[in-house]
C-alpha cells in the first residue's frame, strides 16, 4: 500500500511543474534518485537495533503524554468527541519531532491549519480521481487543482517559516546531524547535484506521512468502537506487558503484543488502499500476458486482500487471521542472525511466563511471518520507505490510547468506512473516551 507514498503520488501529478524531479515513490531510479532514497532510508526506515528506533520510541511515548493531557481537557467522559483533529496533530508532532527536532503546541492555529491541509489532501487523493492517473486531464479539473495547490502552498509556507529558514542559518557542518532535516541540509551543501527545492520537497513528502498514520489510527479506533471485544483483547495485552499500567507501552513491546499488531494489519488489509504503481524495465510476460518495457503496472491490492483464495471469510474483520501459535524453539530459529535476538527472547519469555519446564511445550502467539499475498507497503524498489514509521507510530498511538481509555460510541451506525480506502474524511465520526 505504501501509505505515506500515496501523498507522493498526489505531489507528483499535481505539482511536478514546480520541481525538477519526480518523487521518491515514482522516481526514474537515476543516480540522484537512488541517492535521495539512501539519504532518507537511514532516518525513515530505522531498524530495531538502531539509535533512530530508540528515538522513534521515545518521541512517540513523550508525545502521547502531551496528547493525554490535552485529551483530558477536551473530552467529557463517555460523550462522543471529534477526536480526529487531535489525533492528527499528535501524529504530526511525532513526525516533526523525529525528523526536525521541532514540536508545536496543541492550539497553535498555524500548526492546526497545516495539519488540516495535509489531511484534506490525503482525503482527496484517496478518492480515485481520473486525473490522479491521467495527468493530461488536468484542464478538466482546474477547480480541484486550484484547491490542492492552495493547500500545498500553505503547507510549504509553514514548513519554510517554522522549520527550514531558521535551521539553515544555524546548522554547523562540523557537528553530527541531529535529525533528517540536518541530513537534508548538509547534503545540500555537500552535493551540487541536490537543489534546495528538492530538499524542501523531500521534507514535505515525509512530514506528510503523518496523515496516513492518523487516518490508520482513526480507522482502528472506529473498528474497536464497533467491535468492543477487539479493544478488550488489546487491553489485555497492554495490562500484561506493562504490569497493569506501571509504565507506558513502547516500540519494544511489539513482539509481546501480537494482537495489537495484528489489528493494525487487519485494518490495512480491510482498507486495501492502492499500491504505488511500478513500471516495467524490460519486455516480460506476467500470467501469460505480454508486458512491454515502459508499461505502468498496478498491483491489484484489493483483490489480494479480499480474495477467498487467500483469506477465510475475507469480508469479516478479524485480526486473529494474522496470528499463529509457535514454540520457543521456532522463535529461536527465526531470530538467528538478529542483532536484537537476546532482547526479543528475554521479552517473549518474560511476557509468556516461560520457564525451563515448559519451554518446549508451551505455545506462544505471534504475528505470522512473510504472508506472500499481503503487501500493504508494496514490494521491490517501490516499497514504502517509511513503513517502519507507519507501523511504529501507529502502534504507539493505538496502544497508549487503549491503555488509558475505553473507546465506544453512542451510535455505531455513524461509523462509516469505505472499502479500498485508508482515509476517512477530515470531519468524520465521533468517538467516546472513558477512563479505564
């Protein structure tokens, strides 16, 4: 699915006239484009053994403390509340802190407007307009284009004024880079092939990824309100790994909370949003059909995620389809070569009450590995470069909300989700939050 990269598709089609290069999602794989992806990968695809992964966990947990304080001020316990704007701002702050070392206050009107503009764009690009795939139709979509252009211009102005301009003046080449913004600005000074517009464009692309996470979390909370047993199962995991709330959930709890991760995966499967297209680099044959070089190839993600050939009862929302039962011996085998093997094993043993007497018999629940027909972040060179951010931040937000609150609604019929769409409208259904 390549969640943040859906935003890249929008920018590619609507604003390519303002930049000299296409986006990372739809690039031509030139040497410069490869350099851009390599620059982004270190920060936007952090491995679980890296300092960036620790930073992502810390940023997420710290922002959830701020989010909870703000939420407590805004809700009336048990009454429906328009939660999406606040959730989107929390996601945006996680991204801006992680990538730019900048955080904005809830209630900052300029920040709220920027977040809203990103969300409006994310909703629009998920509506499947013909111009998204046939850019020559642009003259027939002038009103639509003007609206997107206005939102985009406001976003760029905010990023320039609040992040780029000041950082450009203060960055020191001799000091280690603090974040993705430092890395981008240093590459601008060191590499003459990288232009300032390209740097700003890349930062906009990745900051915009927060919209995908906010919408994903809203969908997950909507399904939890519709199916309370899912929330109960997640809360059981949370209470177990945190010793009944003695600490916050962190990224390092993911291996011990398979149902929570499986719920996020089931939202991705159920929404079945489009995968960024590929282009054939040579003449080939797919399933008996000839495909010539240069042909745009789309993966039919909807069919992959809803086909009864691959899934049992695919129209039923069931996170358990992503969970399997294995022994500790199987987990040890799978972790061979992992730099975090000991840490993962210690966590699994502790959270599953495993001892020397039962380690060969006790079954351990975990998320299924390597499901070949489940490709939410695409595959190959177009794989979503920010997928670790999507999984990580969505896990932290969902788990920390459910650690503190029960989620429900006064009218479940108002919770509307569209198949094949990971977006919900900026003004969407309300949810009720009640302290546990």
